[in-house]
C-alpha cells in the first residue's frame, strides 16, 4: 500500500494513562455551565483521560444546532485550567485548526464527513504542517478503506506523529438498529495496512442509542482497541445534539466498570489475548456469513414469487450446474476444496429451494 508512516505508539503519548484511553464529554459544547459541570463530574471519576466537546458541529440538516463556535474554545481552556483534563475538539478546516491550537486544545479530531473529503483533509494537513499535536481521524462516512488511509497519510506527511484512528461506523441507506454500521473488518484491515496506528472505538455514533454502547465498547476491547470515545452530558435529555446516545457521567462510570479487559501481562495471558482477538475476528466473519445467507434467501424468495406469477418450475438444472461449476473453480483459486464447495453449495441451494417452495405453495 505504499508509504511507511512514522506514528508514535499510543503508550508514548502524554495523554495515555493505560488501556483503554478514555475520551469523553458532550457531543457539543452548549453553555459555559453545561461544559464545566460535565467536566467536573467526569474529572471526579478519575477514569477519563481526555475531555471532548464539539465546538463546530457538522449537521446533516441546516436548521440543527451548529455549535457555539470560537467562544466555546475559551470555555474549554477554562475546563483544562480547572480540572487539569486535556481537551479535544473537532476541526473541519484550516481556520478551525488555527483557532483550536491558539486556545491550547490538546487533541484535534477529524469528523467522518471531513475525512471523506480529500480537499478538506489536505487543507487541514497543510494547517498542521510542522505542528506537534495529536490528531484522531474518524473513519469516513462511507466504508472506503483507502479514503481512511489517505486521510491518515495526509496528516502524517504534515509531520504529525501522534495520530490515531477513530472507528465510528459507516452510514447505510437502510434503517438498522445501530445508527452506523460497524463493519468491523474495515478497522481490522486498517490495522493490517498501518499496524502501528492506535485504534479508538466510538460506540456513541456507531450505536446511536444508549442501550448499545456497552456491547459495542466490549467488542472493541475484545478486538484489542486502544481506547474509547464515548459522549457524556450532565443532562442528556436536554442535549442540543445526539441526546439519545449521551451518558451521564455516572452511567459512563458504570459502563467502564463493567468492561472486561484481558490483561496482556504474562506470556500466557499474552497468548490468550491474541487468541481472544482472533476469535473475535472469527465471530465477526461468522456474523457476516449469516447476514449474507439471510440476504441470499430473501432474493430466493423474490425469485420464487416471480416464478409463481409466471408459472415456471423451481428447479432449473442448467442454472444449478452453472452455479456449482463457477463456485468450485472460484473456490479452488481461494484455497477451498471441491468437496467443501460441493457440500456448502448443495446445502445453500437446498435451503433456497425450501424457501421458494414455501412461497410457491402459499
Ligand atoms: C462527533 O463526534 O460529535 C461527531 C460529529 O462525530 P462523527 O464525525 O463521527 O459523526
Ligand atoms: Mn455527536
């Protein structure tokens, strides 16, 4: 994939106090009181490493709350003075970068709508040229691994060494339980392409609802992510953005205390750690296999309806021959035996026929 990047391991970052790195704070800075009160409560937990708040909010529709702007940077500076917490905010252009640096923001993150835009990424990278700071790059809204890698490369080429990737999920047209699809294989592939990149999971924007946050956070820990970014608010019900996904500081503490972390201490537990991560990857691929099978059966049922309307038989031998031959030859190029492909495809085909039968006879 090309360039070797110089990325400082997360263990050497000054904001890192141990795994997982916890970044928390409101979706948006809304008022001086809301920002300071939330920060005080989070600081008291002694579990939060970085305080986040959006100052400029990229909103899907024009009438939504677009953030308090520069004024919020002063509030964040006060939060840092009072609580000692390093601060983080989202930047989407060069002016944001310059303002945030001026007010001593410690971590700049790049949102999903911005990392999808190479022009904006290059503008931000140029503004960061030669600056020693920490930059976290969210995955682009669309599941395009190269776009994510490209955004990271631009920041790296500007000379920034403390770069991390935030996995916040990918948007889809279909309505699904989660607000954004995890597509866990993408961050896994990102790590294969850039093994040294610290990986942070954002369960808030992925789940979009409080009830999903724990399961997503746990999954990311099982995949050996380095940290979590979780939105919290002193009064979530009154939040001006993302109110359904923000936690009170108390609920954040409760979530964090339930997280199971495998400790890579001895040689033995290191082994279990790796094994656990690999098994989580297997679980993800198994889930995808099931999702794909479900989709395949849906199409089979549609075909069943269509055949019924046109009075055509279910089994068409020539079509089946064609499918199995293609699968055997493609399978062998992927290291899958003819015997396995025959068994698998016969089973899948039989299941499709069963689904079609139900439709034809209904
Ligand atoms: C956010 O972190 O508040 C945000 C806008 O996130 P994203 O870019 O992931 O939508
Ligand atoms: Mn948000």
